[in-house]
C-alpha cells in the first residue's frame, strides 16, 4: 500500500461538528465516515435500549451528540438513514417517561429538524408528538412539545392552508375529547385549538366543533376552557390581528437618508433592502381585503341543541359539581347563545329565579346573564315573575342604594329587549324611585322611565308620559308592538339616494330637451348600463393605471336587465305621470321627502331597491348623503338604545353594565377625583416652540447651525470663546444690526403695541 | 454645595479605622454574623460507632460506585483497587464482589476518554476469572463494537485489545451471540476500509477510513488484521475441544446424547428470542459453524479477499499479517466450498 494522502478528518479526533460541516459540503466523499458514525450510533442505540433510563454522559461522545449529528445530515444520505426517524420515534414514544431530560429534548428537536428538512411529513411528526404531549408527566416536556406542535402547524399553514393536515389534527383532537369526557387530557385539545384560532390558522367550523365538545365535557378545566373560548376567543383573535398590524413602523425615508450619509457597507445595504421589503409587504397588507372571519358563535352548527345541552348538563343537572365561577361562565355562554340566535330555552328563565337575591354571590353576573338571555321572542309571561322578583328583592327603600340601582338597571336591561314583560302597576311603582335621594337609584329609575316613554307610554301615568309620548299616543303614531311582531327592514337614507337619482335623471333629460318627468324604457336601461359601467368608485382610476383603454363597441350593449322590451316593468313607471312638467312641483311631489315622512301613514317604503341593484358606487354615495343630512343625529334616543342593544347582541352584557349606575351615587375619593380630572391629558406643559422642535426632531429633519452651537457642550466652547475685541467684522455687523432691530421692535420680546 | 461640618463628619465616619487596644479583644467586623447558639443537648445523627475498618466487600462496592466519578484519576484508582482486590483474593474463596456485579458496572469504561483509565480497565478484565465472562459476552461485545466504531482513534485501538481478551476468554460465545457475527464483520470491514457496497459506476476515492493517529497507520492496520484473524479463527475454524467430547460421550445404546440434552450454556434458549424485539439478519444469532460460514460467504468474503490482495501487495509487516489472515481464511472456508460444490 503506497503512501496515502492524509485526509483532513484524520487530524481531528472525535469532532462531530467538524464532520457535520464537511458532510454537508460534500456528502459523496464522506459517505464512509458517515457510515461509520451511523454504525456507532446503532451500537449506542442498542446499548441504550438495554437500559433506557441510564445516562451515557460519561463518554466523550454520547448518544445525544450522535443523534444530533445524524439528524443534521440525514437528508444527505436518505438511503442509509431510512430507518433513523422510525428509531427515534420508537425511542421517544416507548421510553419518554424514563429518558434523561436532555436526551429527550434532543430527540424531540431532531424529529422537528427532520420534519423541517422534509425527511418525515408533518402528520407523522404530529401523530408522534401529540400522544406524548397528552400522556407525559413531565411539565417541561409538555411545554416543549406544545410549542413544537404549534410551530409545526403554523409553518405548514404559512403558504396556504394545509387542509389535509388540519383535518387530521382536528379529528385527533375531536377524538381525544369525545373518547373520554371525564379525563383532563382534553385541555390540550382546547389549548391547541384556541391558539390556532387566535392566530387565524383555524377559522372553520370544525375547530368550533372541537370547542363545543370541550364545553360539553365532564372535566371542569376542559369545560371552562371551552366556554371561555366562546366568550373571549374572537376578541383575542381581533386583538392579535391588531397587534401584528402595527409592529414597528419603519421610516424608509430616514433609512435612505442615513444610507446616503453613513459609510456604505454590505450589511447596511442589506438592511435597507430588508426594510424596503417590509414596507412593501405592509403596504400590500394594508390594501389587502379584510379577511372575512366568522365568529365562533356564528359558526356553530346547532346553537339550539348546544345551548340546551349545555344548560341541562352543567346548570340544571343537580349532580354537576361545577364551582360557582365556572357555572356563571357556562350560564354566560348559554344566555349569550340564546340572545344572539334568539333561541327558546324556557327552563332557563325559571332557573334564574333561585339566584335573584341580593345576598347571592356575584349576583350582578346573574342579572347580566338574565338580561342577555332576553330577546323579543321570549314569552312575556315567563319574564314577568322574574322582574317581579327583582323588584321585590332589590328595589325597596330598605335595600342599600347600590342594590336598588343594580336592580332597577337590570330591569331596564331586560325591558329594552322585551318591553312586554312589564305591567303598569309595577312600572309606576318603579318609576317613583326617580325621586330617590341616591343618585344611582334616581338615574336608573329615570332610565326606565325614558325607555317606557318610547316603547310603552300607556303603561305610565299620564303625567309621566312627557310631551312627545302623550302627543304620539293621541295621534296614534305610537302603537304598542305586539308579541312577535318585527319591524320591516329598510336601508337608512335610501330615500335620499332615490331623490338624488331622480334629480340627475331630470337634469339629463332637460339637457336633451325632453320633458323631464316622462322617461322611456330605453333611457332607463341606459341609466342602468351607465351604473354597471362605473360599478366601483375606484375602478375608474385603476383602469387608467393599467394603461388599458376601454373601447366601447357601438350598438352591442349587453342587456343586463332580464325584462323583455315590450313588457313594461311596473316599478319603472315614472311616478305621478299626470303632473305638469314643472321643476318645483316635481320636487314637491317626490314622495319621500323628509317633511312628508313625518306622517307615519304617508311614509312609503322606497321602491328603488325593487328595480335597482345598488353598486358600490351607489353605496358610497348613500353614505355621503347620510352624513350630509345627518340622519344619524335625528335618531331618537330609543333608536340609539336599540343600536346599543344590537351591540349587546354581539358583545354581551357584563356585570359591569349592571353595576354602572350604582357607582354614580358613590362619593369619589380625592385621588380618584384628581385622576379623573387629569384624564389622559399630558402632564407637563410644553411651549409651542418646544413642541415644534420635538416634531422636527422626530421627523428626522436637520437643525440649524445656531441650534447646534447652542447644544454644544459648554466645556468644548470655552477654548473658542472670544472677547469683544476679537470678533470678526461679520459678527460685529450682526450684533449691531441686532441692536437696531431690537430697538425698532421695542425690546427683545417685540412689543407689538408700541 | 456648601456642606456643613456635621455632614462632613458623617461622611468621614464611614472610613474611620477602629483603633486596636492592648488587652482588648479584636474588634468584630461590621458585617460579622453571630453564629453561636444555645441548646440543651447535642446529638450527632450520623455518628459511626463501629470500631473496626469496613470490609473488603463494602470497599469494593464503594469503589464500584466511584467509577462514575468525574475525575480521571479517581476512576483509575478505583479500577486499580478493584484489580488488586481480585488478584489478591485467594483461590477457592469467592470474589469480594461477584463478576456479575463488577462487569456491568465496569464495561461502560471501554469508551472512557482517558487512556490511563482504559489501560487499568484492561488489567481488571484480565484479572477476572475466565469462566465468569461467558454469560456477559453480549453486553461486553456491544460496548466493544461501540468502541471499535468510535470517532476517537485511541478508543478504536483499545477496543481491539478488549476484543482480543474477550476472544481469549470466551471465543465461542463471542461469535455465536446475538449480532456477534455479522455486525462484528461489518465493523471490521468499516475499520479496515474494505467496504463492500460501491455505489454506482463512479470510482470512489480512497476513503478516509478511520485510522488511528496519522503516522501509526500501518501499525494500527496490522493490529486490526490480527484481531480480525483471531475473530475469524474463532468463528470459522472448527474448535478442537469439541471433537474429544464427541468421541467420549458414547454410552452404548444412546448416541450423541449431548445434542439432545439442554445446552450447558447460560440462557440456552436465547436464540429463540422469546422476549426481545424481533431481530433481522444482522442481529440474528449464528450458533453453527456452517451458518457462520454461509453468512460470511454471502456478506464479507469478497470484500475481505479484495482487501487482502491489496494488503499483500503492500508487503512488509502488513503483508505478513495479511498472509496469516489469508491462511486462516483458507482453513476456515475450506470445507464450505466443498459443500457448496457438492450441492451444486
């Protein structure tokens, strides 16, 4: 055997990191070395399997190092390492309880690494890790596995939703929850689902279904986890989305400017590029359409069944041993579902009866739940005893002022949603409390009074009704809404839009020299086509940007309306065609002017929608018109309150809402008063110049030489301080000029009065 | 700025030096902690009341525990103590600690980083009675293999020493234990760089096989070949010890009774592998010489022949070692070839 070249590896002893580096650069040449290491790993593994609990840290090279090495270069030798992932999986799933913690973590990390190098696929990894997560007694391993599982799920959903993987994992989680309802293991399903929901990776009904099963479990932790998800998961998701939106606003202009001035290095160039990329991405995100995510409560398949089973299982069932806190959570969810979907769970209301005493712990939550569970389809006779009980227990002269205020407010919240639940004697009694000395009680009673002035004035005494309500009753405008009656839906301000369209049409006809009011079909159709052309407000400008010019072909109009030419559509008939063609008259006769709409019978439902499809441009116009005529300001307080109630349908009533008026009566401490008076104002006063300067500095604008000189350290200027005699001619001139100027102005401050 | 005299005095106070006085005790430091305490009685919990020294057994157990110590010298000293305890043990009296306790504790040190520890370990091995080794061969062999594939050259060389000792003590068990034949062969091929699998048509460069240290290359290879020769002799050449047993065991009406009796070896049914994980071809036990020959022919022979040819061409000491190995190979595979031809 001749003289052999000395390989580089021979110089190093037991240096796996070095070998790893070389193998990755040139896998083919180091194949034998790798093979030897792999053999070594296999013998170590056998040794280890003889006694999995022991540590082999005594030697120079441990199994942990070998596993690390092989998993890093496994992708270079797929044929040699075909069995490697399965070996690791076998070790971790059989022995995870007795493994030494470092080795255990290394194996988990290696499996994730193999997944990232695409040696194994995600479902295999997750199917390995998840059972361990559920069964291991070690807290640190659980934390590790949880993060790894989450990050893998996230990374496999980055480019696009990986439906297959999501579905398998969701099924695994679902089965975990349904297979053993009493076990606390289900908490992991809850945790994973909630996290992925928060990050908007899972937004489908399957995830909601998992949480539904969790809330119907038998373990208290799992139940509260599931219920909390429904109560707060969507809010969390929104907050998360907001957070990610405004992280680090990069000032690209400033960076560019700095790059021009400072030393140019490759690193700085790269940084600039990255910043530009980021800004571009942010712009893109800003312009991207808002992702349409339904809330979890809306994605439920069978809210009625869910609410019923939740209620019977956790609240009504005398065997359920939930703590009061979790019971309230469940109750909140049930009442939220009932209020949101207008469900009918009659036994829910009688259940509340037991808890409506001032001595009940966290009774305001119960009151809030009750208010939340009320909607206009709840039979009033079910609610009546509840209101009676609240009135008896809470609202009396003997009760504390906070209690009375809370009770009155709760009654009001219930009656906003179902006004029919009140009878006149009780209402008249309650309204008397507006004379109470306590401010909170007084305000709450006034709230009730003003509510009934609008929804049921005839229940009030005549002198309590107020002017508007009394007049409304006499005319007959105000009518009591019957049970189950719904208001006809409409688009607010649609009559304004219709009027505008009418005017536009008339103008065009006048231009053409036709009688303004009589319109023919052809013109109507032309109108329509015009509308379709400028479908979107922005689309016009975008067309120009693209550089495409639309050339319209003559006479080949696409007829979008499906009406035949000879049959006249009824809706398109010009209104009041017999009227003379007079501009002023025409305007007067427009049926939907605001002055006329004051009369209830004359209010005609606009027919615009029956023959037009509103384009986005139309909607935008409508918005403008609404703002112009300030329709919103004309809303009566009742409508405002109804809008508030609608808000509640989405957000739910909290105990804080019930407690709010009670706080009015309380005297604030001095500190509270000071804090309230200060509010969120700036603490320090700043002069306008200081503010202006700060603004300039924050914009990254430069300072004048004078300012720089002023800022300069005093000691640095000492050497250059000059006497009066040594000044330059320019300086002397400047001082003299300044003197003249000042004397002209009348002093340093420039007294304008002189 | 103008601080009062009082303030100045206060400031100075911190840095004033306490004066030492004759006849008075030394002043205590400002941060001295008072550790005195009062108690009605003082009981020492772990007070040893034995008057005589610990026994040898106890000391051995203690030193066995010390084998995990992090200091090299401590490990070596403990091994040395165990060695002297074993060698000084008069024959006929059982060892202070049985081999079945010592071996599992000690075998891990085959992979020890320090050469002194390893040398001492070999001495300890050699001091152990040979009869006790047989039942621990598979474990010892596992560690030896781990040593032979080790990344550090010294440990690889040392593992060969251990193997030689092992072959001397329990040759039969070594070649017939689970994974003892095929895996060892593969291990040797890897060591010598005579890999069998050549991927594709491309000529593979002279692999950077794992030599010892650069320079001692040839010597190491000679040593490897020597160990391989010993190993092959144990596995392939029929042992002489069996033949006389064959002859003597004729109690007239029964023939070859020893084949029908339960084997004398420990764990006689190990080859059935009733409780372990399923084995593949590599991990299988090859108890018969014929089996071993067949597997050797299938898996290792071509590579070894090619490697030997190269080594013989090299000449010198290596050539001599190669020639010896060739001889053993010829001897071991002689009858196998004949059989092969006969079957065909």
